C-alpha cells in the first residue's frame, strides 16, 4: 500500500441499507477526513479525526458516523442510506490538522 | 457565513498563460491551498500560501493578498494535460478547509 486507499471504488445501494466506506492510509498521518463532492459544490467535510481515538463533526455530518480505532483506518458508515447521499466520497489525511491534506481515489456511491 | 468564489469555467490555448482567481470570506485565515483535480480522479495538492505574495513552483505560481481576501493561480506554458478543475480552499480558524466549487479549465490546441 502506498498513500491512501478507499474501498469500494463504486457502489449502488438501495435506500435504507447500511453501508460502510473504508479508508486506510500507510503514511502514519495523525489526522484523517471524510468529504463528499457533489456537482457544482465544493468539497464538504463530513467528519474528521485529529488523532486516533478522537473524532469530530464537519459541515454535513447528519446520516453519517465514523470511528478511529487506530492510526491507519477511518471508516465512514451510512446507517440507513437515502438518495441525497448519492455522491463521490473522498477520504484524506494529513500529518496534523495544520498540514497539507492528501486524498484517496474516492468512492462513487449511488443510492436508489 | 463562509464563502469561496472562483469562476466556474475558463478556456485557454495550449502554450498560453491563464490566471484563475479566487476570493474568500472566512472565519479566520490559516492558509490558502490550490489543488488540481482531473475528471474522475482525486484532488492533488499544487500550492500553499499563508503570507502575502507570490509562490512559484515551475510552471505554476500562486499569489495571495490577505487584506483583499484574494488569491490567484497562474499557469504558464499551458499543456493539454493541464485540462482539469482547479480547487481553491481556505483553512479557517478551526483549521478546517473551506472549499470553492472549482474552476474547470479547458485547454484548446
């Protein structure tokens, strides 16, 4: 592994289903982030974690949850997916909250 | 509220120079970033400005004026591979990045 990986690459999901998007980094970065990107809008922060064991809410956290059990992994869970959660989801990491963020390849999620 | 403005789309000719502007109003300022994003791919870091002035990195330069809430990204000797979206982001007082919607740059031969 080099950098940040995300899985799955893409997914079609029925509304009401539970879904976990995976994110793993091997750079030993302390901070990790989840964004969604929608056409015509800037990236919007969903949740973040400044260090393992801590998480915080971003601009659009409703309907999403995260955990940070260790430094490398930062999964994003949709408890009950809705069509408005159709988006491209990017995971990012940085050495600390004041450092440059580096992005994973993204997950394209469609909720029908 | 917090706001980042940049043009939606720009067109330029291969070999030319293009300037992409970004204006911002945010709760605090802890640096401004430019990222490049090719269609279907992840954003990749281009430049960072925290002090006023010009930062040059090869064909790309980025300028910042904190008093005017203004930045630009200057791309010289344009190549077809520079066709992409360019994202402006400001780190606010909470150290969170506030993102513009991006400028789609189209390069014509």
